[in-house]
């Protein structure tokens, strides 16, 4: 069965500092990975998907199959980045999206 | 606007009461999902429907039932609410490789 682990429940950084949100996964097949963001009391929004290798709002994430990781990074954090971030893995065989437990990012002024 | 619409946004139930959470999407997606969101536990899948006419259990289906009424609508029913079902419920739909689209959520409190 697939599993997604986000080891940090809370993460605080100062504005302008680099930020990395960790995500590790376990999955026997070829993973399809996503990062979702949820701003305060709003719906989840897709931030990144690994297959597109895009940069959204300055965030990037690289899939490392050797380390089974998909960490989310941003070189210079902004206060508006404060939100809950979820890493998620889609299993084609199970047709399910499995979420990690989330990391609450707070960017301090 | 296109997207996923959930009703109601808030609900308070007494233990043992029943209710149905409604979800509709207008993107012609085949797959629809119900998740619950609890602090420290992320989102956990309750039920999903890969296509109209089919439903399958997710990780935490006990205490819930679902109906895929048509391609647009996927409802979640609590037959006898319990305090452990206090949560935020999200409906989502998916098509292809473009990720999931989520509704705005239903905040349910069972007292």
C-alpha cells in the first residue's frame, strides 16, 4: 500500500529565508506526486505536480526516486506563503490520492 | 464558475441524527471522492466513485454511505452521527492527469 510521510507538522521561517517542506513516500509502482496548499479555511488547491516540472509561486519540487522523496522548496519565503501544505501520491492501480498529514508553514515578518 | 460545489458549509448534529452532504461538479469529471480532514491526520479517503454507477470504499468508510446519483453528483450520508465524525469534509473530482479539484468543504460538528 502507498504511504506519504511529512515529518514536520509545523515549520516556521523568517521572510526572505529559504524553506524546504519534506515529503517521503512509499509506493511499489511509478509514483505520481503532487503538492497541495490550503490557505486559512479555504479549499485545497493544486500547487505542483511532478510530471509537469513547473515552478508555481516560486516553489519547486524534484522527485528523487532513490531517496523516495518529493521535497518542496522555495529560495525566499514570503508572508503570503503561510499555509498548510500537503504532499500527495496518486496510485493508478488503486485509483486513489493518498495524502500526507500536512505541514503548517508560518512565515514570520 | 466551474468547480466543485458542496452544501452545506456548516452543520451541527446531535449524536444519532442523520444527514446527507451534497457535492456537485460541472467539469464532466468521471471520478469523485469524499475525504475527511482532521488535525494531524491530513486528509483521509472515505469513499470514491471512479465513474457513474460505481462506488468503492476508501481508508475510513465505517459510518458512511455514498450515492453517485449521476455523473455530476456524489453525496455522502451519515446514518447515525457520532462525535468521532466531527470533521471537515471535502469532496473532490478528478479527470486525467490534472490533479484533483476540491470543494470548499463542510465543517461538521456532532455533539
